[in-house]
């Protein structure tokens, strides 16, 4: 039995997230339907991250099993010929039986994009949060520093989050100002809670507008109270950039 790993890119604008649903199009659904045609048998595909509706990815990782002997380039090309324009396979490789896209992952990199122009931008409509109000990026960087390290991020998870523990390790939270009035927030960590990155960004934006002082970020973490943190930033600005598999899982045991 072969075990195939895929690297998947998608525009989540008109998709209802990764996970298969009964009444809405999802990435998992499209992949499984395309695989059934290509392989001539049904197969279940697992993913590294359950991205929400509207969230994008350039480095989602998924895997499936098959006994078919189709070469890897044939799998990639075949799927790309069947998938909708919003989804594409960037790479296909064979992995061991013990590999799991989610549980073998040692880290993830998410990027959140804000568009700060005075006027709305059709170009960034589905790829960034339009936030024309002035932001103090220096203050946001001070607040971001408090997020790094091992913390209980209970204050930064959605109400429906089912993780067994809310302890996570953030390696870095970097803010970069780019041309065309863009501000990107790159967040790297060992694992993430539901809506965690979007709530982190919403909280940092509140620091940037002066609603919170940078020092309050540490207080919000310590409170473990979701009502103390900022709003949940819109899904359209979030992208899963990369899932890391380097064999190292330092820090506390976590439920990813």
C-alpha cells in the first residue's frame, strides 16, 4: 500500500474551509472526488490544518493511501486537471506508513495580511483585511513580543475549539510593512488553536489603534479569558504558508 503526501495550494474565497461538509464545497471534498476519479476507488484524505471558510493556503499538507501504481508526476498532473481553479497540487511524494499530516507536524507558519490604504482595493478584497485606520506598528511589535514563547492561549481561541489543552509555543510573531500599504503578520509556532492567529491579529490591531496598551497583551494571556482579547480578524486575510516536518517536537505535550 502506497502512502502519498500532497502539498496543496488554494484560494479559500469561495470554499467552506478544509473539512468536508454535507452542504458546502470544501477542499477535502474536491480532493477526494478528484482522487476517486483518478484512482478509480474512493479514498479518505487527511489534512494538516482544518482551515476555516475563506482562509487560503499555499502549503497545506494532505495524504492518502492507494495501491495504484500511478507515478507521482501523474498523480500531480491528473489531480490538477480535475480540480477547480481555486485548488492546485504543488507537489506529490511518497512517505512512510507512520506519517500523518497533522500529528507528524512539528510547526506551522501562518501569514495574515492587512491592507491599510484609504480606499478599498478590489485587488486585495479577498486576500487582506482592509483597515484604513492608522496603526502604531511599533506598539504592535512590542505587544507581539509578549506572545512569543510557551503560554496558555485560552484567551485566543474560538468558543467551539475542542483542543484538550490550550498550551502552545509561538516561535515568532513578526510584523513587516510592505509597499502598496500592506502590513503582514507572520506567525510561527508548534500548533494553533481554532481561530488563534485571527484573534492574535485582532488583538494586535487593537494595540495599534490604542485600544490596548502593548503591556496589556501579557495580561490578556494571563487572564485566559477570551472576552479580554481583541476581535477575530476576518478570515480572508489569513494564509497557511507552510507546515514543517523536521522531527523535532520540543516543549510541552500538546493536542494539535
